[in-house]
C-alpha cells in the first residue's frame, strides 16, 4: 500500500488544510456540526472579504449559486448565506451538489444563462468542498487515494452583466464549453461515492479514470478549439493533417512512422489554468497541449501548497498567476476542469486590466517555485528509501 501512495504524497506539501475534526483525530466520528463549521469558515470568510473589497451590498445580489458536491444541508447552504447577510426576499438561489471538481464552471455557466434574462444584475458563486464527513477510514487503495489528494479550500466570486461596471472588472467571460460522458458506463463508473466491503463510506477512483478523462478532454477541446483559436491556426492544422493523410495513403505499403499532428493552443491562449487534480493529471494535459514547464507551474504549485481543493482549485491556480503578476490587459486565460460523471468543462477568460491581486498567496508566493526539488518530509521519515523504516516493517522492499 505504501508504494502506491508515495508518488501521490510527493506532489503535496506539508502546509495544506484539513478540517478541525481530522486534525483532532476524530475523522471516524464526525458530527453534523463539524461539517457545518467547515463550510461556515470558508464561505463566510470569503464572502465577508468579497463584500468589503467590492463595496457591494448583500442586498444588491440578484443570483446566488453555491456548489459543494459532498454535503447537502436542510435548510440549504444558500439559505444560510441569505440568512447571514439578510439578502433580499427575491434573490434567486441555487444549491448544487454531486457535480465534482468541475462544479465551479458549471456554476459559472448557470449564471451566464441566468444573465440572458436578467439585465444589469449581480451574481455570486460560492465554491467549496466538504472534507470533514468524507474522510475514508478503510484500506481499499482505490478509495484511500482521495485522502492523499483532497484538502479543504473555498472561494467566492462576484459576476455582473452591468455595462457601467465594465471598467472595474478583472475578467470577461468569452466562451464556456461543457462535456458530459455519462452515457458511457466506463466513464460514469470511474469515480463515485460508495461503501467498501466493510461498509465504510469513501470515494472510489477506478483505473479507467485516466482514459475517461482523456476522452472527455479530447471531445471538449474539439468543440472549444474553433471558438478560441485564430483562423490561420485552424487552417494550418487542417492543411497539414490532410497532407499527412494523403502521404499515408501513398506510402501505405511502407512501414513509415508518422509524427502526430497537433494543434497549437498557444496561438490563441496566453495562460493555462489547469485543474490540479494530481501530478499525473497536470502532466497528461501538459503533454496533450504541448505546454512548457512555465505553463503548468501555477497548477503544480497550487497542488503542492493547497492540495486538490476540488471545484475551488481553479481559482487558487488563477490566484497564483495574479500574485506572480503574470496577467496583463488583453491576455486570454484558458480554464480546464474535470469532474465525476464523467465531465470536462472549460472556459476562456479575457483579462480586462493588469492584475496583481493581494490574495491567498500573498504570504508565500515568493517561495514558489522552490529552488530545490519539491518533496514531502513524510517520505524521508516513512518512505521506502528509509532503511530503518524498511527493516522495522513487514512490507517487502519494492524492486
């Protein structure tokens, strides 16, 4: 089991966050109050900061969307927010659950559609994930993996379609594409909540997840590419691909190895905001889009510092870009997220003005990327490379 977990742990640092009940070693006897406390701490803190920073009153909010996949309360989390901030009685609220790590962009899409009928409106999207009651206490490797990856986190964002506030905005949504492969059994069953053989509840990740993610990603990019890439790049891809197919037909009797023709997303995108679902996920997207180490640095640093905070992870990655002063007026940022179902959602943002936000990275962004190779001290103390640990264990040393 240890050899299975170590590669995952190596990509996550020692400063990530977990709920209080887990810190207090009460993960196997979680109460409803633990779950509510975890949500309240993230949701109310981020909303307090949002209202203070924007000078927008809670009573001005027309649409409120909350997405937390693994926790459903009654009254809902949106009702708790309405009650806490004394919002208007006609505020339109939506409480989304079960949407997985891609729920954040689903919420954005919901607001986008609402704005088609609501003019000059404000909307708030609150995104987080419930870790407190969902810590797996069993020994199934496919379910333990989530304990190694997922950590606590959350954010709140304000959206508007008021033309008068265009100059105050930071980003403008250009395109959003959602892909759902739920009709394919392999994709639908690759990640879901279930009980193990001993009745312990956890989140299962199947070996078919990478292939399902690849299918969803390819289908999503197929739809998105024509919307965001310049015509010259699309024409280049079509011409080169056509010529290569013709050469294949002419050389069909020869054992010729043809190099794969790929589309250049950098021709229409300046920054890539990738979901930090794991080191393997980031690396797979890097290879698929032929990105550089600089392009995937925000996602890798977010995974190391904060872990996979589910649907809110994208905004930690975006925050890294802002803290590093990478985002300039006119830049285009591509967001890519994955989620259970199986889903791949993506969107393109345009930076409205130069950004250098004082955000959650302010106390540590200077330390990233680190000068030395990132590692987890847990490995040095308990890893297989520790001979004393090996000698005192009952595990066989991996070849």
